[in-house]
C-alpha cells in the first residue's frame, strides 16, 4: 500500500510539473522568493540564483513556443527577480558599511589613546615598514600644522 501511495504521489507531481509552463514556474518561483527574501542569507541567495538560472535557461531554450502572454509573464518575473537581487545587494552593502563604521570608531579610540597601538596596526595589519610609517607620520604632521 505504501509503495502505491508513493508512486501515486510521484506521478501526480510529474503531471502537475508537466502541466505548468516554464514561464508559470518562473513566475511562481519569483513570487515565492519575494515573500521569503527578507530572511535570505547569502547561501540562500546562491541557491536561489542557481534555481533561477536553471529556469531562465529552460525558458530561453523554448522561447519560440510560448505565447505573448507567457513571454510577458516571464519577462515581468525576470525583472522582479533582478530587482530583488539589487535590493539584497544594497542591504548587504549597507550592513557592511555599518559594521565598518563600528570598527572605525573602536580603532579611532584605540589609536587616539595609544600611538604605539597605531604603529603596531600599521606594521602588523597593513604590513608597512618603518620607512613608510615615518613618511606617513611626516605627511600627517605636515597636513595638520
């Protein structure tokens, strides 16, 4: 009995998948992505982009067989998906800027209190030699005098 139910479920899924055209599946995929995008991680976006590219390739392969309405639906879905990618990129960029701003504030406090820490930072993190550090110090003093 279990095998029959499993086979029936697989057959039903195949029939439903065959009944939906690629533009409809693309539109459904983008609708689902729009609903869930606010909580996507970078890994989720990578998976989503892979799935999206697969659907677009299927759409392009069979482009001549679609009606004008299906083509319009697919183009609308493609545009909406690209807008989601831009929004996600802006969101990630903004969060990175906020994070950098917090680090910059912390570094500023450390460097203002301890010149030695600043020199160590230049040596260790930026791999600056003593000669370059001396030149930078001279330039900074010349700027602010």
